[in-house]
């Protein structure tokens, strides 16, 4: 049942994508619109590859025209990776995905380049470096952070040869297909990878709630980019649901957290009571000691007088 729900959701997005492509295509292609899922998008579903590694030796060409292995973005300092697969000349869908993603990232406390990396890869082998560089420049203009060298390095746009890009897409469970008109059918999703390049989660559709992406980044980093108690709470209590492509509250985790908090509260109360009891005992002991000193003082004086 859960798998059917996820499949239905992905197919719904695929159908919308087919509709958008059909609207952008000549009228002769209007035959694509039917009650059944169009042939061009059948089977284009995101496969759950969570925990699977991505190929570090897949060679890409970055926005500066340099060949770089995908593994060069793996890191040991806990920064997760957002991987976006698209093609830059896409007439409708890919630009919307890119814009919506940037709008979401603008609302996060985390900063690209400092807390995580964004890697964009074109699966159109006909696209070259100038197109990737132009797309990156537009994205940097949308991103509402100071354009420090660190931030600029955090946005990496690529092209690549078919065999390398296909290996990367297959590793994350993302399929795409060329259409007769030269465009592509593909799922509407991006991926969040762990710092060492394993698939952590996928985010579907055109709507990216900041909390959802925040959870995905926290999950992929193992909580290492958490900045507050609230972040640790989110990381501990929410778990990724691959059937829905979203994060949901884990009841067992909440119960665990409640039990820990209850134990802390009980032991804290016991500690306060013990400290209070010790303070009261000390005060009583001091009081008895002072009273005893006052009682014996005249006797000593009298004795001193008699001696004199």
C-alpha cells in the first residue's frame, strides 16, 4: 500500500511534466494528452537508493571548463550535498525547480558553501560549459547571501559525457529519456547526499518547504550541521519516509525523548531535594553550635573570676 502511494505520487508528477512538455511542443504533439500515462514518461520513477554510494570517479566538466571527478565534492567535515539533475535549456520544468530550490535555501539558516554543497549536473550531452556558467550566474543572483568565495564555491554547475552522467543518475535512482523533439522527460526531484556521497533522501515536486529541506540536510549530515537545540530535536524526532518522499514525526523517537526528559526531571528534582536537605542540616548544625557557645560563655567567665 505504501509503495503504491509513492508510485502514484511520482507518476502524478511525471504526468504533470508530460503535460508541460506537451503544451510547450507543437500542436501536432497534442495527441500525448490522454487518460493514460504518456509513453514518454512511463517507467520514469525515482527508485529508492538510500544508503547507496555514488560513483566518485564519474568525470564531470564544471562551470570553469575543468574536468572534475564527482568524488571531489565528498568531504570529511560533515557538509552534505544537494544534487540536482537537469538540463539547462529545459523550457519550463528545470528552471522552475532551480528557482524554487533557491527560494527555499534563501529561507534557511544554513549557507551554501559553508554548511552544505549544491552540485547541478546536466544530463544533456549536447550542452557545454558556457551554458552551465550562465545558469550558475543566474542562480548566484537569486541567492540572497553575500557572494563570498566560500559561497561561490558552494554552487557548482556541470556538463558531462553521457556514460558518466548516466552512471551518476542510475546511482541515485533517477531516470531520464530523450523525446523526439530533442527535449527530455524526467522526474521532478533532487537528492540530498551524505558528506561521503551516499544517497540520503530525495525531495519531490515543485514545492520545497524549508523545514523539509532542513530535515534532509540534518539527516544527511548526521546532525553535524545542527546549530540549535531545535535542530537536534528535529534530527532526533523526524525520520524520512521514502513512500511519501518527505519527513514525518517518529512516534517511537518522541516517546524515547519524553522518557529521557522525564528521567532528567525526576533525577533533577531528587538532586534539588537532596541539596536542600543538606543545606537545612548545615544550618541546624551551625545553630546548635552557636547556642552551645553562648550557654557555656558565662560559666567560663565565672570560673575566671574565681581564679583571680
